[in-house]
C-alpha cells in the first residue's frame, strides 16, 4: 500500500555500537500495542490502496524517532548525538511527505533544557549524515523535491523545527536555518520566547517586534510558518502579520476539549481565512472529547469533523504527531522542561497510555484515511485532507 524503498538499513549501520556511540535498547517493534483494525471490506481496502498510491499523502507532523525501551534511558538517550530513526516503520507508513522536526524540542546534546542553537545544528548534521546512507527517505528543500520522491518510492522529509526559540535575538539565523534545509518553523513552543507567547503563559502579549521581523523574513525566504504551540493572541498576530498562509501542523478544537493545547474557534477561523491548514493532532492525551474521553482514532476524528464543519474541508489536514515507542513516557520525561502537563490542563481525564489506532506512523495516516472511507466521505474530500490541501499551500510558499 504505497510502500517505500527499504533495504534493511538501520541508523548508523556504518558505525560500531559502544565504540562510536552508546548503545540503548530501543522500542523498534511496530506492534508494541494491540493490533487495531477498522475491519475494512475488500472494496474499502482497494479504495484505500488506490487513494494512497495515486495521490500525495502528506503528514503535517510525524516522526521517525525511536524511544528507548526503558523509561530511565529516555533523558540520557536524548542527550546523545546518535538517536535512531525507524526507516522500516516509515517505509511501512505509505506517507509520501512528512513535516519532520527530528524531535528538536527534546534534543539536549549540549544543554540541559533543549531548544538551543547548538543542539539543533548538531541534531540536523548528524541526522542528515545518517539519512545520506540509505534510500527510504530523502530530504526535500523544494516543491519539486517533494514530487520527485513519490516517483522514486521514497518518503520526502520536509525539515521543520518545533519552535523558533533557538533564534534568540539573531534575525539572520532564519537564513542560516534555511541554508541548513529548514522549510517550516514554529514561532513558539509552550513557553514564551523572544518572538511571542506560548500557549501555557498566563498572559499572552502577542507577537513581539522581533517576532514580526522573523515572520517577514520567513515570508521572504519561502519558509512555512507554524503556530501549533502559540498562545491565542500570538497566533492571531502571526496570521495577520504573515503575507502567506499559516499552518497549525498539529492541533485540535478547544470547543471539544478545553485545554491550552487546543485552539479556539476564532483562531481556527482566522487561520483558514488566510488560506491556512489545520492538521489534526493525535499525540496522546491531546485531542480527547467529552463523548470519547479515552484517546483513540475516533476521538481524534471527532475533532476532524468539527474542524471540517467550522472551516471547511479545504482547510483541514492530518498531523498525527506520532513516533515509535512509548509516547506518554517521553511526555513525562520532558514535562518539566517543556510544560506538557500544563498544555493538557483544564479538563479532568484518565490518562491514556497510547492512542488506539494511532500508535505510530506505520498505521496513523492509513487509519485516518480508512476511517474516512468507512464514513463514506467522497474520494475528492479524502484526497484533499490527506495531502492535496497541504500540497497547494506548499506549492505557493516553497521556492
């Protein structure tokens, strides 16, 4: 089903474990959680295969990152230069294009708190070196690169960053990051930075003067702007300031689940009115709903349907935000550093240990598309949401 090239490569095959890098036991099993089935009929399976084979499948946020098996290994592992990428899992996913930030928010190679300049540059250099030795994924720097990858049965990774905190007050770093291949960047993460307020701040002062200069520079370069983790006023300011459409690569509707991590209607509508796309998120314990408080494909897709009703099918996409291994354990490990619990606050719920049907990239996009097929969405609408909407925005922004 739109499978990609895979010749058995695992990260850093060209190096020797425990000589060139420290070995950790990793959660490489694609079936870490019970197998999930939508019980598609043969006709529905054929339709899923046809959609994924004949059209561009775009994940606005997913990761090839692999979490260590032992929880106590997570923090030291993320401080290493050599973190592993699940090439086999990405090959199984059937995704053509992934907005991939290489987990820059948890890279603590040179610092204790992450989101630092040196950490990101080290991370990008080492990941690119690893990618150069295989043929499953390819780094895309232009719209043409994105389209070529599908022809070659590869997954195109569009290098992205979770937040622009690493800029500090250096505007020219935007250009340097562009030179390193970054084509999408978030304005803030959960906490404020020199550009604006993150979504867990008590007071949102909006986009700063420096933030406005960054938005203008990103527009000039042809770098996509992401406001998934911005506070509400900062989000509105970015949308207004940007000449180009703005993305929420991985988000959901606050009207369904009242937490800072979700977006209110006025922000969602402003994004769509500017021509932007909202990618429906499936990171554990984010896109829950009152009717479906156990996190699963169905609660995620309740957010999807709400967004479609609110802003229209042309402004919705999928950004599951999955990776390989225990996502919840990683959230807990970095909670103090990244304010994850605070971003999930405001609603009482029993924490889900994983998201049923959306455990990792090898199943997430397939099941979101399969769900739409089961619900009798038209081929035209499925194609829009699973990639066409995002492709239109990328074609207009990327050089």
